[in-house]
C-alpha cells in the first residue's frame, strides 16, 4: 500500500499542476462525511458513506485556506513515504509549522484539531487510510494465539509468534497492513474480550492454546489498528466472537465492532466486522449458570436508557435474540459483568466460553 | 516472592489462630498511610511512610467488619497463590461475593473501592506488593532494546528479546518480579519517553540499537509495573533519563517517577527512581536549538500554576537547574512539546537526545 499511496499522491499532484498549467482552479473531489451522508447498509451490514460528493477548489474564498492546508499535508505525507518514516499527526503538525515559518504559523495550523478533518479529506479522496500515509494513530489492544506475523519495520524483519508472547501478549500496532503479513494462522476463530484484566486471566489459562484461537482484547473501545487486525483474520475465514460486560458500554463496544461507527463510516469496509457474533455475558445466562443471579449489579440509568434506544435501532430490532436480551435488562434493571464468571473459581470463565462457543450459543 | 508471600500469609493466619486459642482478640499491625505519616526523606530522595503504626483488632466494633474483610481477602489471595492463578481486584471482588453468599453480600463488599484500602493494609502489614499476592494491577507501558527476559508464566517458559519486538515493543506487564527475570542486559542506560507516539518514532529510528539503551514509554503517567521494571534495570547499575513535554503534566510524570507519589508512598522503596535525570524538553533548549523558538505553545494556566508551586517544593528548590528552568517558564509563559523536535525532520529528535545524553546536559 505504501507504494500505492505514493502513486495516488503523485497522481493528485500531477492533476493539480495540470490544472494550474491550464489556468483553471486546482481542485479535488471528496465524499461528504457529515451525518446526512451516512447510511446503514443492510446489504453489507454496516454504516457507510452515501454517494454525496463535494469538490474542494483553490480559487474559492471559502475553501482556499483549507485547500492549501490539505495540499501541505499531502506534501508532507509524500515526504514521509519517500523517507520511509512514520509520525503522529502531532509530528505532522510541527513539521507544517516549521516549514511554513513563524509569520504564517498562527493562522495556518494553530490547532491540531483543524488538521484532522483535512487528513480525512485526503483519506476519502485518495481511498487510502492515514496509516498508509505513514501517519500513526493511537494504538491499543493486545493479542495472543495461534498466528505468526512477519513484521518489516525500521529496516528489520521480525517474526512475531503469537504463541510466544508470555504474560504480555503482542501489542497491536497502529498499522497492521503495511509491512506486516500473516505467515501462518492455525487458529480456528477470534475471541475478542472487552477487558484487559480478563484477557490476562484467559491468557494465563492458555485459552488460545486449548481452544485454538486468537485471543484479542481491544481494552475497551477498539482502536483502528485492532479492528483492522481482526478484519484481516476474518478475511482469512475465521469467525469472530465478542465477550463483553452485559451493560451499555459492553453493547456499544460490540455494535461498533460489528457495524462500524459514525466517525469512521468512511472506512467501514476495512474496519467493520458485520459477521461477528456476541458470546456473552447475557442476562439470559442466569438460567444456565445459577450462581450468576447472586452476582448481578443494579443497572445504571445509562444502561437502561441505552437498552431502550437499542431495541429500536433498525439494525438491532430485526435480531430477535438481541431484542429478547434487552427486554430482560429492561425488566430486571440489572446488569452483569464478565468478571462475575470468576466467582466460583478463576478458571470458570474459560469453561463458560468453551461451552457457549462449542454449542454456538450466540446472540448474532 | 510467591512462596515468600505464601509464607507470610500462613504466618499471619497462624498468629490469628493462636490469638483465638488464647481467647484474646485477633489483631495485626499495619503502618498509617494517611498524609500525616508521609514524609519526603532527603536521605533516600523519595516520599515514604513515617513510623506511625496502628493495630487492627477484631474485637472492636469500629474495626470488626474491616478486619473480617481483610482476612477474607488474605484467604482468597492465599488460594490464588496455591492455585498459581492471577486475577484483578474485580475478580477478587466477585470471588468474595460468591463465597459469602447472597445475604451478606450487599453489606460486605458492595463497592470494590472498599476493598482497595484493605489490600493496601495487607501489602503494608506483610511487606509484600499486591502483585506478589497474584493480584494484577492495570498495566501500561512498552519497552524495546538491549535486554532479554525469561518469562515463566502459565506453565510455559518464554524468552523475551527486547531487540526483536518489531513495531510494537514489549508490553510491560503488571508483575515484573515473580517469574520474570533478566537473562541479559547489554544496554547502558534507560530512556523513558512520555508519549507512545514519540516512542514509536524513536523505535523506528532504532534509537535503542544505535545508542545501546532500553527505550521505555509509560504512555503518560507510569503504571506500577512500569516503574518497577525501570527500578529493576537501575538496580543493575543503569542510569535513567526521562524525556517529557516541558509542561505541568510532563514535570509531574518526571517527579512522580523520581520521588514517588503520595498514593504509593508505602511502596516507594520498590517503585521510586531518585537517581533519575531529566533530559528534556526544556525552555532553555531554545538557546541551543534556534528553531524551537518558532514552535512553542502558549502555557496554560495550569502550567504556570504548577511551575509556581514546584519552585517552592523542598525537594525541588534545592535543584538550581530546575529552579532556573521553571523561572524561564514563568517569565515567558510558554511551553514546548517533545513532538516539536520533529519539526526540522522526523529523525531530529534522535540527534537531540543523543547529543544531550552524550554531553550530560540534564536537569537533575
């Protein structure tokens, strides 16, 4: 992708120069990312952008400044690609301030937040991710299990063996596409565990070895890199099961993984996981695991409110099992944490997951 | 430590049983952890507990409940040690709820926050860390460089090679003491970098290889595990240099690493790094690196307020270089981010660090 991204940047530059030579206004086309152009696509099962496009043109008082900023960003990213070096958008921001000099600085990029939508413009206009432009995003999430990766980075070539990560696990990086390739995937499925503490518990039980899977924790809401990593495993044919708390935050994590999010709807194709299934915890688990009834917590207002909202979302209301689950929450006004499964003994949580996954007891 | 901790728990249990058999009230002694018993010890260079002790006794209306809770926790931790399994304090909480049954539950441990000070009681009374009791703490932070570790965990023995961690680095775990031993440390110093994005930048430059060091990022404020990991490297004779933003948050990160914190004063001996030095960024860098004057940011109110406070701390006021630096901040009302060093070119930050460390231009 590195080379492809470079070519796309060069093509954009060539096009702009052509327009200048023809004495027309330089311009480029992007897709509208505002709420009005985000749709839930039943066919593919995720949120994506619609077809509304807009043209950014230099000779337009309202757009000239942003246009210039966007081109300055494109120029820097091109340089990073040629140098083969990565940075954060904060690093990019300082490069721009340095280049443009003291006098222009304050007007041009005094706020980093200003550069974010411009980078999104570039991502959409060129059909690349910022990771492909050597811009690092916040990384979060850890994995272990039956996979091997070849990591080409900083002039070195390193074999990452997911079965040899000890207590720590492999830290999922910002960019899992460029210079990072699976060498082998023996695992049969991906298990996503909301909390890092629970991931550590399962890692200690060597769940990924016993059940032949890849054990992932996004540590709460999932980073771009983490979603992309799971997507790549699913593209190899692995199913994915998600294990969160039974509460507003847990459901949110699951549905964002599955259907994507408003913010990143422009990248849903690469980041969303519509085939994923929910393994637990559910309020209906109580009828199968008696002791859980002792270990519930009173639902907070936000949990109840969220359950009420979710029942009516068109992409949820058609899932009868989810509707039944949410109704249980609304009836009992209780919630359950994944940690409660450690109540009888620490390793019970492994047995629970094994059983539910083998018996395919999912919410879809 | 695992076995030592087990012995300490057994000794405590034996003592309590002895007291019961003698028909006296079971009791144990701990050290007062409130602010009034925390002192800055000039001799060792960190915050630590004073000598005030208190006795917790069972036959005391005000203490009976807490006493019982503490013993219940000690009992569970003993079980975890015997089983060789770890959990979080959330896992512990559910084990206690499960054991004690539905009727007592609400009274005994309805809030997890309640168990935290009780665990601290145990840590202090037994002179162990909760990590030694198989309780995981939040982990954060990443390292790479010239070190090798042997990680005995989950029945496996894994070699962690700090030079073969690719783009990700080695994730610093909760417990870096039990079953985790250095096999080799070739590095000559430890470099602690505030931000993960900057760590990734330096990792890509293979700074740890070129400069023969261990490159650590705590990702902001440092976790217990991260502080302990650096402490262990320093105990092997490595000096430690810290690289943060020149602002309130950066200074806080540095001084907490160096002198410990109020919250963890009871563990300062194992967690604080009084010998550590500050490599940058400083406002005084501007006279050596001209371009930085273009890349400052207006200081926020909190930065100014913090600088004013810090000048008067007894453990800071004796450091003339720090006082001069803080006065510069107060005069100019500006701040500098470590990312600004990427302004001229992405790899400039490596040159800056190399130069300042070789020339020993530190604030101490």
